[in-house]
């Protein structure tokens, strides 16, 4: 009995410790500025001039800050977050960002952003997942 209690305690301490260090699944929230830097690094081959680079940086920082605020507001409501509302708000913000990007990028650059770069920036990083999640498993 003492061994079981000790084992359970050890497991709880390990789980709490890993989560406190940002472990739990390998995902740590990045700041809007860190996320913007990641995008700007991926846009390096666009060879934007200083003015367009600054405009692009601003569009992404504003997008990520607004997205962060939406998430915080929805999560602050307590209980189960409204996934549909979160997705609708995020889509609205992304549409506003894309409207700005269309005025900064050439048509080819914007197409590359939408087709290649943006999908690679989504959580999970791949962007190569099949439509519908591609989990392959059923609801067991």
C-alpha cells in the first residue's frame, strides 16, 4: 500500500513539474512578437524593401495581438470555450490581415503566402495534413 501511494505521488509530482516547465505536449505559447518573427523569417525570400517589411511586420503583430486578446477573452468566460466563436473571430482577424497583405505583396507573393507559408504556420507546423484532420481513426 505504501509503495502504491509513493508511486502515485511520484507520478503527480512529475506531471506537475513537466507542465510547470511548459512541457505538456511540447507546445509553449509564443508572444505575438515571436510569432511575427517566425513569419517574417519564412517571408525572407520575398525580398521586401524596408517599407514593405515594416508594413508586413506591423500587420502580423497586430493580427497576433488581436488573436491573443480574442483567445484570452473567450477563455476568461470560464467553462467550456466556444470553439465556433473562437474560429469565427480568428477568421475575421485573418481576413483583415490578408486584406492588408494584398496591398503589400505582389499577387504571386500573396499566392505563395496563402498556399505555402500560412498553412505551415498553423499549430502542428506541417500544413501537409489532408483535409478533415486526417486522423485516420474512428471514435472508439
